[in-house]
């Protein structure tokens, strides 16, 4: 049976920080009740404990890792852990994996494409079905690999233009589930400040900047937290209808699912004490995005 993720999900690494807090279970149950199709636990580790906890707290919604870093998670052990969780929650656990970034991995980071192919081979050998896993993918080669060796692709920090390109590479059939960052704020200066505070970390990672350079941005666009042009390209901001428009652009470009990442002023990457569960924003978006 196919794992269903619906058309709209919530991408929220905040659940990693909040998983020992009762509010995490409550928020996941609310997302389930609101009708979102999936919760994406950003930067999940090999234990999959956050994924497991959210599945325990919910009844229907799929929970996906987005992503587990393949350099830090032995394939056989990860497959075994996933199998345990999937057995407890049939057709609701989706394993998202990816090859991360050189600054995050360190000196072991080499030949990431070959590493990914080998890792998928290891997952095959461990008995983890291709249709139960998804691959983080930006460049054409990795997108194509996602379509041939997994359920599909989960691009991060992208736009509808990238979605259209990825769909052309994938063809019909494989799932395409891009992540889209959003800020529910109508004032341009405030919205862009929130966006910059949340994406500055990513603009120091070559996988992302190389992808953006490939489509026409320059090194100047990455300075000082990102140019207005870059920020508006990567982060949808405004009221709920403005967010809906960007999401619909992804769907029209060929996405099967959009993982919406709500950014707020209280979120700063890699500082868990400041992360917040943006429950009010998730509620506000639900009737607009889900219909």
C-alpha cells in the first residue's frame, strides 16, 4: 500500500527541539486534525525518535524525516529502525534521506553522488523498499536518481521554477515534494528580516548556493543575509492568500505535495532554545491551503 502524504504538509525541525515537551504531541495531533497530509521532521537523526514520537501522538497523518544525513546513519541500522517504526504505524512513516553538506559532514565528505548510490544499494540489501524512502535532491543528477531509486524527490530551499525543472527530469510517476519557506507578515521589511534570520545558515552551504548560482543569482545576492531579490525568490511572504499563491505555483509546476515551512521571528537556526511551535500560523494557513 502506498504511503499517502496529501497535497500539503508542514516542514518543522522545531519538533526535534520540542519532542520532550508535551506540546509537541499536542501540536502534532492538531496538525492531524486540521487535515495536513504530512509532518516533515527536518534534520532528523538516525534514531528516528522524533518521527516515532509524532506517529505515536497522531492517528492519520504521515510523518517523514526530512532528512536523515546518510553520512551519520549506517544504512543497515537505519533500515532496521525504520522497519520497527513502520511496523508499529503501517503506511504512515516515510524515510527521507540525503547527503547533507561538506561543512556539516567534515573531511569525510567526498563524492556525494557515489556515496548516495552506494547507500541506496545498502538500503536495498537491508530490505527497505524503495517506495518507503524519499531522496533530498537539487541538481539534475540527484533528482533523476531520486526518481529511479526511491519514491521521489524532496528538494529544499527551492522555488516553483526548480519544481518545473525537477518534474521534467522525473517525468510522470515519481513523487515530487518540495519544501517552501513562508512568512505570514505583510510588511516587506519585517517579512524579509524574519526570512534572513532563518536562511542565513543555508546561504553558507555550497549545495544551495551552487544551485542558486546555476539559475542566475550571483555571489552578491548571498551577502548580508541575502538580497531582496533572493529573499523574495526563496521565501513566500504576506497574508495567507499570498502563501497560497506560491504553493499553487509549485503544484501547477508539477509538485505532488508542498511541505510548508513557517518561519517566525522566534526561530533562529541552530539555537533550539529560541525555536517555537508556530501553531497559530499553522491554524491560519489550514483553511486556505487545504480548502
